[in-house]
C-alpha cells in the first residue's frame, strides 16, 4: 500500500494478491487500521483500505 498510496484496496484484492484466505486478509487489514497504519472506509457493502499518510510509518522503519 505504501507503493500505491493513492489506491484503495478491498479485502478480497489483498487476499488474492497475497494468496491468503479472506479471513486472514480481513483480520490483518483491520489490525493495521486499528493501529493507524491504514485507513478504513465503508463503500457500499464492503470496506476499502488505503495507506494512512499521517501514520509516520516511514520514520519508524528507518
């Protein structure tokens, strides 16, 4: 997500891209959203996730 900062992702997209079951992708994304690394938005019946520019993750990894 850091490489595609402007792009929203669904749980299903993450599940398929990283070859994990839906529940694992969902749990991981919700955990990252709870920690403030990504933002979660409800669109229709599904959640969309995007990198949170305000999370200071880049400063933590250096």
